[in-house]
C-alpha cells in the first residue's frame, strides 16, 4: 500500500512464491535500506508444518523514512 496515497498496488515479483499457508511468522528487516519482508514456516491445508523461509525486497525506503520522521 502506498504510504502517501493509501492505495494498494500489485507487487511484481520474480521466482517461485510460497505455497498457501496459515499460522506463518513474519518480520520486516532493514527498513532504512529498502525493507525486506521475511515469512517463515506455517502450516499447509493438511496441517503439516512448513519449514521454509521466503523474503521479499520491498524497496520502500522513502515511504518508511516518511513514517519515521
């Protein structure tokens, strides 16, 4: 979502994304250098624990600095 506009936009990614899951853990790392979202584990629809990790470089350094000031 754009910090200044409040409008959601489609994220264009490369590579294979994570499978559908719930009860996932996540965090945002390094917001001053472009931001990285990290998603870890969770469960699939068969309630099997997932032991993988995905990350997304957001490139939102300007929006995050706006919030910090």
